[in-house]
């Protein structure tokens, strides 16, 4: 009868926290007590652990078992502490060797089935990041979570299928399951190709600039003009995520995915995510929610490091659209709920599509046989659903017209190669995509003399500081696409064109 200490980890908000599980086994009437801000799911852990221990061929101690979870102030939920609790009980009961305080002691996470099998947990990569940051060198995780967790550098990830296997790993006579074994096969989904978009050379150019600099893009035009076709093809020209960004993306998606289903983990293939929420989505689905201390990221966060596409943007609730302003500025979305309060990653590239009016055919040339007869008041009311302050935060504004041309353009592969080169130039220059560079950094990199003059003129005119910064970033992207070391006057003038207000739609 003794005291044992084991480390586990839980998801707390959007990050992980290492939890110390202390188990004391004392003489007395058989009972199991649990202390340390645990919710119902953890309360049930003692029952699952007890059954799992029994069904594994080991024995649950006869006596009073007290389980303490610390830090006490962190709310703990989920089932990931089942495994460390069971290990702690076995250790306190001296059925397995006492855990030493050496650096080599692994952290355990995993849900236990009553039969002693270890089941996958959501957020495994998130807790693995926390374990690595806390200085631990090894983590034992459910086998279904191994490949995901092994993305985190600097920590040895050991997969186990059962409580018994975890015990053997601890005893040193089982190496566990390592990453790299074929757990899930990611089908290579080659998305729709730009070559399928006929005509619309201006739209294609706008999409390429947006991809090259991670610029936000608004497209206004009548139904069927190709707004959605274009937007859905941006993933096919975006570069792969960096290894660090892959981990970022997986950590956000791990909070919502049901783990271990053999499905492709979003981000695992290195591709940036593409989220296209419907306009009927609730604010919670768009921005995120908190349930019992557990954060459920919304579309803005699931689009982290990737693209958020809002089709028929004026149909979204105005409040939802306005809420995008904060993440567009900061790259995070703030959730303030009773159970949890904090910032969730939401560094997305916004692509927005809208009809110019309720019927959709305003500004359409008469020769196309459709014309708008919406009353002016309904046109302006429709336009104002996308507010001026939101449009101010959009770098590229494009009005698309119907085209008769059936000209076939370049393929996505051809465009993607150029986008990659432009992105590389920006990354080498200031370590980020152009749209994300700070005003201070921007100011430290002079353009060519003529270009500076155009910028200064724009600032003196109706431009304003915010708009001038956006134009400068766009000009850098145009220069990167040209393979030039600095923007010239032509780049700045083109940037100003792309940043023009949309006209009467732009309220
Ligand atoms: Zn109309």
C-alpha cells in the first residue's frame, strides 16, 4: 500500500495541460475517491479503470483508493485520463514498479474500454504538444492516435492497443506501436482544376495574386459567372503547408474530429484546409463554441492556415460577417464563455463571393438577355449586408462579368508553380506571406523610388493608412510574381486597381 504518481494530459480549451495523477491506496472499506476539479467524464474514469484492470487479468486493490488530479485549478474533462489513472492504481498497489521521477517517465493518455482495450481520444496531438513543451520526452497514446501525435517534434510517441500493452511498455518488454505503420491511407484527392474555368482571365489573375500573397478576395458578379468555380479551385494552386503549420492545423482539427476512424486527418497530407460554410450556419458553427469547458472550433478556425470561402456572402447573418473582422486582423478568434475564455487560432484567407443585388443581374450587359429590375432601395440594403469595415479588410475586390469566351486557360499545376515561387520570395524576405506582414516590417523595406511616389500620392488622396498598407502588400505580391526584388510604380498602380471599391455594392 503506497502512493504513486503518474502523468497524464488533458485538452484545456484549445491547448493541452499536463496533469499529475496521484494515487493513494490505504486500508479501509473498498471505495474510490476522486479529487481535483474533475467533471462527470473523469468521474466515470474510476469505473472504467476498475473494469479494465479486472478484465486485463490484474487486480483492483482491496482498500480505499484516492485519486488526486493536479493542477487543481484546471478543469478536467474527457476520457484521456483513464489510462494514467489505471497505471497509477496498479503502481500504488505495487503490481507494477513505482514510477520514478526521472525524465524518462512517459506521460500516458487514452480512454479505456471495460475490456481493457485502449481507445483513441480527441485532441491527442494537442496534448502531445503540451507534453513536449512541458519537457517530457515520451508519451504513450492510443495506437489510433500515433501517426497524428508523431507529427510533434522532440517527443517519442508510443502507441498501445490495451492497458496490458501499456503495462508491458512500462516494464520495458514491449516497444509499443510506432508511427509510420499504415494506420490510414490518405486518398490523393486532386481537386477541381483551373483549366476547367473557361475565359475569366481577370478572375484567374485575381485568384493567382490572392494565392501568391494570401490576400483576401471579394468577387461580385451575376449567378453563373464563375465565382464559385474560381474559389473552389484556390486549393489547387496553394503551396503545401510547412511542417510546423501542419501541426497547427491538425491540432485545431483534432478538437472536432472523431479520432481513430481510419479517416484522413485534415492537414496530415500537408494541404491547407478549405472551409466553405453555408450561409445558414449558426454563429457557433462559424466562429466556434464552448461546451462544458471543451472548445469546438468553428469554420474560421477549421480554416486556420487555409481558406475560408463564403459563397453568397450577403446571405450570412450580418453579425456573423461582422465577427470576421477580429480574426481578419489578429489571426485568432476570441471566445468568451462561462466555461472557458480565450483565443482560438483562426488565421484564414478569406474568399468571399456575392451577387450584386437580390436578383443577381445588376450591371449585367443587356446583350446577355438578363437585366436587373430590383428597386434601388433593395439593392443598397442588399449591398450593405457586407459592411464597409469588412470590405476595408479585403485586399482584392473584383467585379466579374459574364464572358462568352470559351478560351481554356492554364492548368492548376502551371499556376501553382508560379505561386510557390512568389511565396518563397516573400518567405525569404520577411518570413511570412505578404498579406500577413506587419506595417513596421513593411516600412523597413523600401520600394523603387517611382513606386514610393505612387504610394505617397495614394495616401495623400482618399487612400487612408489602412488601405495604403493593403495596396503596398499587394504591390509586393505583384513584384514577387514578376520575380522582381522590389515593387515598381507599375506594380503599385496595378495594386490600386485591384483594391478599388466595388461601387454601389460597397456600402
Ligand atoms: Zn437585381
